[in-house]
C-alpha cells in the first residue's frame, strides 16, 4: 500500500512539472448581439456599441502589462457579434504619440492591437500557459494599426490564413483628445477558415477562446509596452501572471436597446391633440327660416297658377 501511495505521489509530481498550471483563472464574458452594425468611423459611442464588455488595466485577474515602468496602459474593450462578423472595439488613452512604422511582419510593432479568436474554445491546447499552441498554425493571429508615415490603416494576419484582411475585415482607426480608437470586424468564416465543420455551430451559445493585446510605442519609435487581456499572444511573462485565453460566449442579448420613449411620447401628443380639437357635429343641418319662407311662397304661387289654368 505504501509503495502504491509513493508511486502516486511521484506521478502527480511529474505531471505537475510536465503540464505547467496557470496561477490565475481565465474569464468568461458574453459577446452581445448587433441588430444593426455600427458605422466604422473611428468613433465608439454607447449609442452604437452599448457599454464596454470589460475595462482592462494592469493588476486585474486576467491582465498583464509589460513595460509598466515606462507607461501605464488601460483600455475599454467591446466584443460583439452578428451572423457574419465578430466585432472588436477598443479605446485606449495615449500619452506619448502615435507610431507604427511598418506593415507586414512588423504590423504589431507600434501602436496597434493584436488578437486571436479560437473556434476550438478557450485553452484548447490543454495548456493554459500556451493556450494557442495546439492550433497555432490554424488560427488567425491578426494585428490592426495605423501607419504613421503613410497615413492609412493596416491589417495583417501573422499566420497568413486570411489572404488579405485589409479587404476581408472592416477596420477604422481614430484619434481624439489623447484617446486612440480601433473598430474592427472580422468574419466568422475567416476565423474558422481551417475549421469549416465548426462554422455551422457559430450561433448564440457558441464560445470562442480569445486574447487581445494593446501595444504602445512612443512617437517615431517601435513598441515599448503592451497590455494583454487573456494570454498567449505576447510574451514572455511569469507563470504567476498566466491565465490562458478568455472565454467569449455569443449571446442574443442586444448590444444596444433602441429607445421607445420618443415614439410613445409622440403617440401621446397626437392623442392629446385629437382630444383638444373642436368636435365635429354629425347631426343633420336645418335650413335657414328665410329660405324656407321663400320656398313656401314660390310653391303657393305655383299652386294658384295651376288651379286657375284648370
């Protein structure tokens, strides 16, 4: 019996060493549904996108920042969906200017966002310290930024699964009052490009694995810091900060509830106007007395003439 217990302890210790465990649990959120897609203009409002899915800053359960001694990063994150697209919206204050010097393989190396959706679900590799390792070559790894010198948006899939995300995806960058904004829509068919059989399951209740990184660069330079929600896109980081990819479950709850107050008020106003209007009489109108007397005289004269003739 003692030998069996001792052997069990040895095996348990070996498994612990072989499969590293995250120090933190991942997070599960809902992606709310877009009845009407937003206008891609580089501006995110709650009237179009609703409230943020999550507000991200260093020190939270599923976040980590590299370069916190250089700049403090935060971001508001919106995750939405409809039958064709997954939508990602990010707003993030910036204090050191906008910079992205190159596209292509370096499209991430500046002020940009980079993310991965895993159609196999969160931590599909079985190792939450490397959540995308099992499907690393079959899951798009996309970055979106604004090329400073060329003055245009740039999108790249660093796994080359999406032929040209500049055509396939929707993307708009905006900057106002020291806040950067990224609006992105990526097709389910592109996310599941290597998983065609799963595409039919993408509907309310379906869960993606998801990790997103906001990278930062000082004006005219390359990246000096990044903030991640989830794990597995940027690294390295200590195991105590690892959490794996987060879970994003598609919900049919509307992202934006359309107001009905104005319509109701208009109906009430119309009803009040109708009630205040002068009533329209439906009773038959009587003839004027003078007209009646004149008509009687004519008839009498006609009768007299007729009697004399006979």
